[in-house]
C-alpha cells in the first residue's frame, strides 16, 4: 500500500477552465514473483475557473467538482546484472467528474 500527493500541471487551454490542481493518491499493489498488479485512486476536488457547457447544462464557477481518477495497471520486472532492473507496465485510466454541491446550486448534473 502506498499513500502519496500528486500535482498536475495542465496546458493553457485546460488551465483556463479547471486551473492547476493536486491532491492525495492511494495505491494498492500486489506483487507475485516478477508480475505486479496495481490500482491507484486519486480523489481530488477542483473549482471551475469559468462556466462550462455540458450538453446544454451550464456548470457555474460556484460548482465544486470531484475529479476522480482511477488507474489500473500490470507490470513485469526484468532483472539484469549489477542490480539493474527495468519494470515496464501497461495501464488503463478512468477519470470521472462529480458535482458535489448540487443541492446548493439547485441543479442536477449528469
């Protein structure tokens, strides 16, 4: 198990609507011989920097968004001489956004 803090720095276009953000991430890794399987959970809250239109629904700047990132990955350890090791992996990332103050905004977002 691993607990860490990450910061993400976006390009100018993305920064203009969600800004820069970061937060905790929690990892669970299972290692079996030279194979490793992992899951990473990143629950972050961000504040939009400008109004956004999602299929006709306007998300105001007063909304609080939970930006939840989930990473799943599998890797393999290639061990070489002189204590050198390379561990390539392949993964899948899923990001979801949830408005956590829908009650305050009197609006439901899908």
